[in-house]
C-alpha cells in the first residue's frame, strides 16, 4: 500500500469510533481485473453500487503468500494507476466450482450485461489465460473463492 492509499484508509479509520476501528485487522489496496480498461470500469461500477461481488481462483491462496479473503477485511479499491477511489468491506466469503457459479452471483459482479452467460465466457477467458501462465489446466471444476462486499467509504 503506498502513502496516498494509506492516507485514504487512515482518513476513513479516523472517522470511526475506537470500537468500530478495532473490528478491522486486515487491510489491502488493489484494483480489480487484469488490465487498465476493466480495472477502471470496475472502479466505476463499485462507486455506482452495481458491483458488489468478485471472485478469484482458490489456488492463488494455496500457492501464494496472499491470505484467503475473510469477512471484515478492508480493501482500498484503486484505479489502474493506483489512485484510491473507495474502501470496501468483505461481507461474505464462499467457495464454488466454476461450473456452479449462479446467475445471481454473476449479476452481483456487475460486469458486462450481468448475465451468467457473459460472466462464464469472460471469466473462463481470464482464468484460462492465468492458468496457462501458471502451468495449470483450467476446468469447469476449478475452485473459486466468491466474495461479496459493501462500500464503506468513497
């Protein structure tokens, strides 16, 4: 987290009571998606209240030092350039096979036309590319970590 992102987070935390602040113990800063155009689109969708969910591959947490998402985590959402735009709080975490992701969850991700069909194609393309880079075979059974969140500061 850079200094601008830390200040954005601390401005939010300073607005809370000590009791409210003490319930948070994990902080991060990042953008969504793997390219500038989609990262900036996601930022706008979050601010508009249209994107309230995201997902990632479970193997990323098994093979990397990154911690598995947990309810109560705070994330400074940035645009592609690293500028903070909002802070989200994780409200729900679950796991699902790629093939079992529901239309409801696809709509909560808020991207594209919000349909399951669009979600499946877009995410299959993205995850397949990542799997290829990591030497993993993508499959309909690959496990995903599904997160729901709410904006707590913008």
